């Protein structure tokens, strides 16, 4: 019974991860750039700042 429960929870977690990853915006798209522009600069990661500069400023 515990094995079935582990597989069930693992499957549900995998399905949730797959569903949420489909919602991610493509880096460099117009919508992504506008969302980053509206986001507080203090909340940006280093990778987001580099991607924003590369794709939104230095097109």
C-alpha cells in the first residue's frame, strides 16, 4: 500500500511540475521583457539581469 502511495504522489508531483513549466514565458519575448521591466529590480536574479540586457536592451 505504501509503494502505491509513493508512486501516486510522485506521479501527481510530476504532472504538477509539467503543467507549471508550460506556463513559463520565453526569455527575450516582448511579454517577458515587459514583465521584467515591471518587476522590482531588487527581485531579479543575476541571470535574469543578463538576459534582460541581452534580449531587451541590446537587441
